[in-house]
């Protein structure tokens, strides 16, 4: 029995199969955790969703920003971006069931000392608080009014969780849920006050002044945070307790797996041509 945590697949289904073959993954005895962004940019989002759903309780995938974008396109008639690769998905006969499954995925999965999340956990929250805030969004996405959230899900505001003009306990209503989604699925760099720069996608050393990678604010601890989303990190944080797993497979780089039990990493090359990074 082993647990493999795989970084952002983004429709790179063939590479996911390559990676599971080299680790000898068995759905009967092993678990597969995924850092989210199962879909978009790569060529086989449909096959990826079908496969991960078919694993049932052997797989845990958290929602990433591209997954949420797909939910908003389908359920709330939001426009696609010119480089989205959703056409085969949207035409598939089983698409409604796949999307219903996708919207019931968690934003944060915690098991023992391990925390799985797409982008990260901001230092302005404890891990336990983050778990509760993720739960608020999960309840909204599973509830009858989930389309209301998907209609307003885009945008960077509210930019602060604590501060002047923000109610004690954080923003309220739908803007609160958008802020939680932004921290957990879009964050890369953040300032001391808890404001993110969502436009920055580069390597950590080229960040603007006043901002740091979200994980630099966390003291080392026994809790291990596993995340994806930031391909330009090249899957490195220089820490043992915070594991970056987005290998940029959809950009022609690699798909990465971490075996939780012994910390060993595995990877396979992308089958796509190398392209510019834009996770
Ligand atoms: Mn992402």
C-alpha cells in the first residue's frame, strides 16, 4: 500500500499513465492523490476526468483554478479563453456526470500530517482554519445555489482577509468564498498582510518587492503541505515539509509523483513540445 501524489495533469493523460506504470500503481492497494488542475491546456482532459473518477475511493483530487474555470464555463455560461482545450469534453455524452463529480471534489484534503491543496495555504490562516474555509466553499459548490458562486468566481477582490474595512473573521457572503478560492487555488506570492499578486507567474527569485512565495512565511513543522499550480518553481521549494509537485507537463516539461511513505520522487517527460510557461 502506497500513496502517490501527482502534480498538475492538465489533460496530460498519456503521461499520467506512463507515470503510474513506472511506479506500479495498483488501484486495489494504492492511493492516488492529485494536486488539481486535472483539465485544460493538455490534449486529453476528458480521458483524465473519466480515469480519475473511475478510481473511486482510491483517488483524491483537489480543485484547481482550471477545474473551477471549467465548472464556471459549463454551469454559469462563463466565456472560454482562446487557449482553453475543453471542446472534446463539452461534446462528450458523459460530460454532465463528469462535471457533477468534479464540482464535488474538495479544495483541501488532509490526512494525518499531510495536507493536499492546489496552490497553497496562506500564512494568515492556520491549517485547521484553512480546512474550515475550504469546507465552506465545498458546501456551496455541492449546494443548490452553486451556480451563484460560479457566476462571480472570477476576480481578485477582496484582496485582504484581515485589515481596514474587512469584518472580523474575514469577508462575508460570496466575496468571502471567492477570496478562499483565490488563496487556495491561485496564490503564488503574497505579502505580509495577506495580499496576493495573482499576475505573477515567474520563478520565485524574480518576484516583486514586498512579496514572498506563500510557503516562505511558514515555520517548518510536522505538517507536510503538498501543492501544484506553480510550474516556474520547477517543483522545488528547498524544504522537506512543503512539496511543490507541478512539473509543467502541459508546457512540455515533466509529470511528477511523490511517494508519501518514503518521500521518493518519480517523473516522466511530457509528450508535448516544450512551450512557454503559463500555468
Ligand atoms: Mn493552477
